[in-house]
């Protein structure tokens, strides 16, 4: 319930930035999982580079989420 009241207190600009932040987290996370598990991808990468890139995208997504969470926590 506290989350809903916190969301309603935000301005339209802050709500939009919240939506964009969550959207890009999900995009990077999905791309990372796709690179990890899609073996017949159209990108001609060796498996070790494909896995490394997928893990890097997932770590970047988590880093973005943590930074976004910490910036909203301070307000």
C-alpha cells in the first residue's frame, strides 16, 4: 500500500522516468537472457563470447536497477 501512495505522489515526469527505468531494466535483462540461451542466434559469435556478453548485459541491468532504486530511495 505504501508503494501505491508513493507512486501517486510523483509528478508526471517522475512517473514517466520510473516507467522508462523499469522498461530499460527489463530490456537489458531480456537481451542478456536471450544471448545466454539462444544458441542459433543470427549473430555469428563463439559460444564463450556469446555467454560473456549475455552475463555482461544481465550485470548491467542489475546495476541500472540498483542505481535507480538508490536514487529513488533518497527522495
